[in-house]
């Protein structure tokens, strides 16, 4: 009997060496930047098809609470992640995904 198809992951590799992008986030936001990026990755890993629809206020409220930062700071960090090409610009700017 075949297993049902999954669109989530239980874990993902995390490179121990900091690159320029992670260095920038940590310099600008301190541990909030580093922790927020990791917590977003964890949420993406367990979400079907690995995307978060932040156009819904409740989703943004949940994610900011999970990251222990304000919604405004979450938006700033995500915008920097888009500018750093860690997240897709078109999906973020057109759909807040």
C-alpha cells in the first residue's frame, strides 16, 4: 500500500556558515532577524506547498506572535528577505505570499 503524497517536510538542512545575507539580517535586526528567518523557514516547511499567505491579517498576527516581534517588524524583515532574494519578489509584492 502506497503512502499518501505529502507536500510538507519534517526537516531541512541548515548551513552552519553564515553568508552575507544572514550576516546583514543579524546586523540590522539582531537576534530578531536571525530567529525570525528561521521561524519563517520552519513554518514554510510544515505548510502545504511551502508558502504562507500573509495577506490575511490573522496569519500575519500568528506569525509575528510566533516570532515574538511586531507585525510591522515582521513586514520589514520579510521585505529585506525579498530584497536579498531569499523570497520571491513577485509573490510577495503581488499577493503578499
